[in-house]
């Protein structure tokens, strides 16, 4: 399938052809400048407010408005500055900047409230260490002259203490800290204080050592009084959220970071917009222990944004933007030069998000954002890591808006169903929202009536209501509800109650738990319920150790017959559980799943699981796993990707008994060598030189049911899964294509394949860099004061070129798509039709495109 090797690129291009963006004001790109030419939707304009002199004022990473129409900023490694912006539309020279007369700074969170400035110091400046400080102007001379330390935080650096925001009640503060910040001694906790790693198989830590010693709870949010008292742990399980913001309904949101070194692994999670609710757990764990978002004891993100480096967030309330943008959450991506507008839609008691690429430039290392109600503009700082820094603002002019204006560039539309599982029918959003809030008040010991209030909602289909019902239950005395959990008859409520039981009980109470769990017939459950069942079983196995042989046998008897299943995630979770339970014959069932996996990520799941098994092997099955590792050496991924493969292979080899090594001694003695990233596809003959008109007519005229399996096969064989996800399967290097059929017609999809250079989305457009007589083509992946790092191979993100800023002669967008033309020329009529149907269906086998198709 020669030309088909390039299908994976096709989605970098264009299946996201959202044409968006009108270029507007911004400095022309040149060496050393803080930002390139800023693109915005029609009607918006960007203005330079102030260029920060690096030698004297550093690089700004935090902003807050005061009550006089001014801004306060912090240098990442220096002091605090107050800015009186120039009037909108005027020359930046009219902006006034003064250094505050306090020896405090290095802030990654600032909040001005009622004349006082709250400062989250990250690191050590003079005698001040990481913590929360309050500055006060005691003599009313418009200068802060009193410094109080309200809280000490045990962390520093880019994963240390970060943002701060005023609570909706005006009487509380909320802070966010990254996963390298030690949790302090809390006065109370909305999160049940019993977190663990909670994974069945031994951890593989990051091969490059990142966060290797960090354990749960990971990054966390806390709430406190205005004086820093009554510190409550609010939510956990984040990697490294930098900022936080409340919407008009009083709900808290953040933009959590990915672990870009994990790209290509099944545990990689893209950057995510998260609705931060009381008592919630978002499942970050170190190494390969990251939780899937479907775990019953976790909650999902509102939207996924792909790879990036999240920094500041701010809601548009107070701007003079159109209403849609006044309600949007603006979220900054530092590494890829984006400001996203996240349009949040109530979904049950939470939200799902549509992510619009609102502002873009290269470079545009946005660090923080703030709204000034006095002029209605959205201000943002660029800088960080001692790079060139500046202050900009975005204003609404309405100019250039017409019926012909291009639509916003939407990069992600998440399925509202992510909020819902099985269980009782969902409530209307307003009612669901009120119910969730009422249950959150029970995230503490709450008296004799609490269990009665909680219990009816344990089986809710709304995952946020279901989750807070469980956390609230765990706060109540175990003895008062354990019998009720065991006797519950509703399957969804019972599974949730048994999850709480497993987290609260001890090993002496395992017999009642396993009897209650195994009374549920696994075969009669939906795939969603089966995943809940397997997570509950895993929690019991992990938490109730040591397991009695009777408990182990009951679980094996109840579940062993169902491996393999039809669902990949059921196979993964069930396989891991049976491995932990030392069930017989697991190897012989997982090896075929490994060899026939639909995606590289799916295969890695099974290989990592198999690497932890020490029993049940034959020489033949061991050779099959070793062969897979050899093939996997060609798969590209993030900086740690190959190291994870090596670690899994080493673990497997270490578990081979000496007596069994002779037949494979030569194989296991050779180290695994990383190969050039490639897509391994079968060579296919040319069918014909398809034109857009021919293929469009082919699709328009087709009325027959298509073949889902063949469409998925074309998508997989072409290597598309190496970069993209469809229906939860695949990689996150490129955009998720599950919703592409709902946003683009067949003609748009086909044009992007046949004529890839016709329209290239800004988000996936490469840049051409000219430096010292060399030309480098790629995308910026990191910036610093002296260097720009450019990723030059989308299949292997760790392949980068470094360019010294002082040696950058020119840069401009490439007008050549990363996807070559002729991609369909090796496909037959039916293969094209099946592939297009697969894409348009969002990977749903029950879609109308496939009804009555043979083989379905």
C-alpha cells in the first residue's frame, strides 16, 4: 500500500480544514521579538501594549487587574510591576510601567482584591520562599508596604505553586499547585483522604526520570479563607495546571497539561479543559499508571485540546466582545502559540466544550491573561523561560465582519455523552447542576440524614453526580452504610457503592465484598457497566490485600470465561485483573490480541501487560512477544516512548527463569535498538489517478451499505491510528477525528485528501525557518531566551532541531501541506467508500452507513 503510507498525514491537514482566521495586528516576525503576526477571527484586533525590557524587567508570567484599570505583572525570576495601559488604539509608548516598591516577586499567581494583592511565590526571592503572601497598602499612598506570609508551599519551578483566584462568594481563595508541590497539612478535605496509585500491575516509571518519585495525589486545588485559614483540599489528580477561573455559574475550570514525552503511548493524555468539582479525582499518576478517564472513581474532562503547554485561563466576562465570547473560557497554549476560546455547554451537572482556535502566532508564548472591565479588552502577556516578553490586548472592533466571514476554526468538539454512563435517566442541566451542588455539601461528615440524601444518586448516569455521591458516602461512617452497599439491588448503584466499600474496608471484610460483587452477572452488563465492574474488582484486589484464596477464586470463576471480549478496554482491564489474580492461560489469550491489535496503542497495552506475567509461557509465545518488541522499535513517539518499550521488554526478560532461557538466549541478549519512525504498510499497486470530481461523484452516487470493518482496516493499515483517534482508539499526536463527519461534508474531506495544499489549517501548518544558510521545516515545540526548538517529524515528536534566535534570518508559513497528493490512487472504489464512511461515522459501527452491510 505504497501511497497509503501517507494517510496519517491527511488529518494534520485538513480534515480540519476549518478556514478561520483573519490576520490582524501584530508585530512582524523577526529575530528576538516576543510574538509574530497575530491571527484572530474577523472583528477582533490585537494591539501591542508594552515591550518588556529583558535586562531590567525580565519575562512576565502572571497578571492581575487592580481596581483602577491597571494591571500588575510578575517577572518569572524577578519582581512585580504595575502597568497603566495606553488607551485602546493609541501608541504603546503611552503605557506607563513602574516597579512596585516591594522585594517580592517570582509569582506564578496574582490576585488583587479590595486593595490587597495576593501573591503566589514560586521559588525563593531574597528571604521569601514558595508560598502565598498578602501585600497591603497601610498608609493609602498607592504603594504596598506590608507583606504577610499566609501559607508555605513545599514546591517550586514549573510544576510548583501556580494560580490563585477569588471564590464566587468573595470570601474565599482558591489556589492550584502542580504535581511537584507537596500537599501541606490541610484543615479539611473534600477529597476522601485515601488516595493511592490504584493500578493492578507494577509501575513503569518515566525512563528519563521525570516525576519518577511523585505519587498521588499529583497536582491539586485547595480552598481557604481570605486570611489563608481553613485550608481545604478541593480536588486532585492533575498533572500541572497553571491557572484557574470561575464562570458566571460559580463553576471552576482549569487547563491541565499533557506529558508530551508520553505521546504515542496508550496512557498519554492530551491537554484538557477540566471542570474542577468538589472532591473530584482526575486520575493523574506518574509513569504508565495514568488512569483512563472512564474509571468509576474518576471524572472526565470537558474537552481535549491535543498536545501543548497550558498556561493562563480567563473567562470573557467583562470584555466588550460579542456575547458568545463573553461566556467563553480563554485558555492559553504556550508552546504552540495559541489562545483557545472554549465554548462550554451545560451537559447534565457538568459541561462539554467546543474548542475554537481564537488567536495564533508563531511565536506567541502566552503566559497569562486578564480582563480589564474598564476598557473591555482581554490582556495577555507573552514570555517565560527568560524569552522575549511583551504585553498585548485583544479588542473587539466589529470591522470586517460580514456574511462571508470565514467561520471560527474549531479544533475539537467533544461528545456530550462523555458525561453520561449507564444508570438513571439524566436530569435537565439546571436541575442536575443544583443536585450536584447539594451533594457536594456532604463531602464531609454530615450527620444521620446524609446517607439517605446520597443513596438515590449512586446509580446516576451523570458521572459527576455519581462521583460526588460516592465521595460524599466515603465521608460518612463506614459502619453506617456498609451493609446497605452489600444489599443494594440496582446494578449501577451497587457497583458505585462497592467501589466506595473497597476504598473504605479492610482485608477482613473482603469476603462480603466479593460475594456481593460476583452476585452480578458480568455477561449481562453493557460494556460501560463491565468496565465499572472491572474497576471495582481492581480496587478490591488492590485495597483488600492480602487476598484470601477464596476471594481470588471467586473473582477468577466469575470473570475468566470472558477474556477475550469484543471491547479493547474490557480486554485490557480484564486481562490485567486476571494477571494480578494469577489466572491460568492468560498469556495464550493475550498474545492473539497483541498480534491483531487495531492500533499501535492497543498493542502497547497488551505488550506492557504481558511483560508483567511470569507464568504460563512457552518458547513460542515468548518469541512472539519478542518479535512484537522488535517491530515496535519502528514506532515513533515522544521523548520517553522508546524507553518505555525498553523497560517493558527488560521486565519481561528479567522474569524468564534461567532454565527457559537457552532457546532464546541470543534474542534476549541483544538490546532493543530504536529504528527510524515509519508507518509499516503493505505495498499495493496503482489503481488509478483519482480526481476530486471522480471521487466526489463516487461517494454521492453510492447508496449501498458500507463495510465498517474494511473502513477501519483501511484507516489502520494506512497508519492513521499512529497520529489520530477515532472513537477512543488511536494516538493523540494529531487531532481527534471522531467528530469530523459532523463538522465537514464528504466533499470537504475528499478535497483535503485529493488536493492537500488547497487549504492548510493554521494549527497544522509547518513553518519554514532560514538560519545560517540552512532551511528547517517543522513546528515550534519549545522556546527559550536563546533558542527555538523545532519538531521536524510529526511521526516522531522527539526529533527536533535547535535554532539560536540570534541566527534566525527569516521564518514564514509553509505553503506545502504535510500530506502529499495521490493518497487514494492505490485504493479501489469500495475501499475509498468504506474509508470515507468510517471517517464520517466517527468510528461507530452501528451508524446508518453500515446498516445491513454484510459482515457487520
